């Protein structure tokens, strides 16, 4: 597809200047599935090959202005949306409200419930309510939520010892579908796509080493494929291939 015809995906997340994760990773993953990003920054982070050093949330009025700027006038057509690092509960609330705009209310939304970087740097200050309550308005609106195993445990407030526990916790998030990523499990990295009625297993092959930003890339590619009419299952499979190709290239 020509660049001009590529479906646009609104992406709300943090800027990682190293390009490993966050908005820059989203842009790459969306291009890989023939879509284009409309990146709106919710936070600026300080990261490099030595680690993650800090983050500063973008003021809420500026988060709002970025999205409203895109929608103003004739507006840029948006075919899907994806959220990543949202930094504060206040930004989560503002984003949930912005997604109710008539031009966005019906587009598929992918919510990557980013809580902390693998380096340990916190990426969401959920406040006293805790991450599950803070993110609940986005889960309710999401086509797919993409927690990894530790994120699902943090959202559930309990350790999840097996698939059955993970599936139950995924269903409690209240989203139409949840893709529980298997990269942190022992053994094969099997992902679970959980909907109200069924659970589908997506097998994968573990690659040696670690790579940054795989979660961001998976969620962005998923949104890019949903933007083009794929089902949650088709989009999950396609997005997994995008991440596998990224890992095979040597991240
Ligand atoms: N920085 C930003 C802006 C992110 O959005 C994320 C993940 O979503 C990370 C860092 C974490 O990346 P990783 O845990 O792969 O280092």
C-alpha cells in the first residue's frame, strides 16, 4: 500500500530516545504491517544503553492538545488506537475521555498495560487506586489488552501459577479480548488469547537473549492489523510474526 493510503493508528505512549521501546518502536512496528503511526507523547524518558534513568509525564493539557490537534478541522482519519506508557492516573483518565471523541469512539483500541520497564523504572504511577482500577476505563473500551505475565499478576494483585489462573485473571480485566504474552513463562513462550468464550494458544519459539520494546512492538502491530480489518486472532498471529522477525534480525 502507498504511504498515503496506509491506515493511521493513533499511538499514545512514552518517548524512549534510544529507540528501543515506546513511540519509536511503535512507529517501526506499524510500518512493518503497512500502517502509519500518529504518535502522541504522554511522557519523555531518559534511557540509553546503560539503562533507564528517569521519566517525566507530559502535562495533561498538552496530551489533550496533541490528540485534539489531530482531530481538528477535517481531521486525520484514524483507523485504530494503541496506548502504551501513560505515566500517571490523570493521563489515563484524560486518554479514556479523548478516546470517547466521536472520531475515535468506534475504532479498535489496543491497550498495552505498561507498568514498569524491564530495568525497573516505573512507567505508571497509578496512585492509591492501584493499576487495575486506574486502567479499568481503558480495559472496558479495549478490543485487546496485552499484558505480559508479571503485568497480569500486578493487575490481579496475586501470583498466577498456571494457565487457568491467568485466564481467569484475564477475564476479570473486563476487556473484549486479552492477549497474555508468554515471554516470561518457563519453557515455550506460548501466548494465550482470551475472550469471553474461548482461549486460543499461540505457540512460539524462544530466541536467546533479551530485547527491549517487544511488548510495544507487538501491541502496535496488533493495532495496525486491526486497523486493516483483521480479527483479534489474525492480528495476534500477525503481530507475533512482526516481533519474531525483529528478534531474528538481532533486535
Ligand atoms: N520506555 C517506554 C517509553 C516504554 O513504553 C516501554 C515499554 O512499554 C519501556 C521503556 C520498557 O521497555 P523495556 O521493558 O523493553 O525496556
